[in-house]
C-alpha cells in the first residue's frame, strides 16, 4: 500500500519463515530506501537499511546499485542518538529558507508533529504534462 508521502508499509508477521517481519519503503527521487525488520534464527530482530539506485549502462540496460546497513538491537539507542545529533547540527547550520519550518525529531512517530497541517498533492498523470 502506498500513501501520498511515498511511503509503503509491508507486514510480514504471518510469514512462515519469519525472517522478514516488517518493511517500510521510501521513494525519494532517483533513490529508494528500504527499512526492513528481520529476524535471526534465534528470533532476535534487527534492522537493515538499503539504498537502491537505478543505474543504466552504455547499452541502455539497467541494474540496481544497492548499499546496505545492518543495525542490531544493542546499537539502536546509539544510532538514534547520533542521527538526531547530526540532524540537529544540519538544521542549526542551514539558512532558515533551506531547512523548512522546523527541525526533525527522529523520535517522533513518522516524523510528523501531531498538529502539523496535512499537505495535499494533485495526482498528475504523464499524459497531463
């Protein structure tokens, strides 16, 4: 299922293999990011973050270039804390017109404040252009 903010969510909880538990897909221009919760053989969860970019060779054929990070439960707090610190640094150093109306809090649910207005987008088809 895909929502207006280009995020997809897949739930693998009923899978009999239980290796992939949950997935979130974020399409961002030419890149796609996959956040996949997986399970080890001991039923311990971990996160893989994958960046995928479509690349074309000289013959016009394409392949996907992928970069993957594995993040284990014992490192979650350090990772989130460092990510928040880096976001805070970026937003504090960027000129106001380049950073939007507010800083990002990685601990907020889905990255949105409760009272933030919902942006509406018009669905434009290729034939409309």
